[in-house]
C-alpha cells in the first residue's frame, strides 16, 4: 500500500528553523515528483515546494523562496523540507504529496500532515 508519513513539525520561535521529513513507501519513490503543500488556519491549501524524481529540479512559492530548501534521498525513500528564518505566517499543517504519472500538479496521494507553529 502506498503511504506518505510526515514528521518533524512543532513549535518554534520566529526566526528559528525546523526540518520536516516525509517517509514514503509502496511505490518507486524516485520515479515521481513530490511536493510540500500547507494549509494555515482558516485558509486554503498553498503549494510550497516541488522536487523532481531525481532531485535535480526544484521549485518554490515566492513566500518561502530563499528560506526553505526541499531535498530528497531516494535511497532512503524520504523527502525533506528545511525551513529557516521562520515567520508566524508559516504556521500551518504541512503535507507531503505525490505527483501522478500524468502531471506534476496532479496529486494522487497525501500524507497525514504535520503541524508547524511559529510563535513567540
């Protein structure tokens, strides 16, 4: 069974850092692009970052560019999001999502999410 499981969220002060992880299983991880998407309280889903199957191409939302870094370790079937210089507006539930075989923006599997709270 295909599964994505996020971890690493928590409470951090503004300006601090967190690293999120997403453990994948049940599919050939390196064959698919994967992304981070987040949902803040009373807001809709916001795409955060994407990485190609081999890790050679990445993309970021303007709101996180320069502060977040996406990476993957295909040997470990794991996706990462290094978050630096965190701001209160980064507070959200963060999901890792798998792109379908048809389109990068078409997500066919989601993790359960991990809560990130940025507050003093």
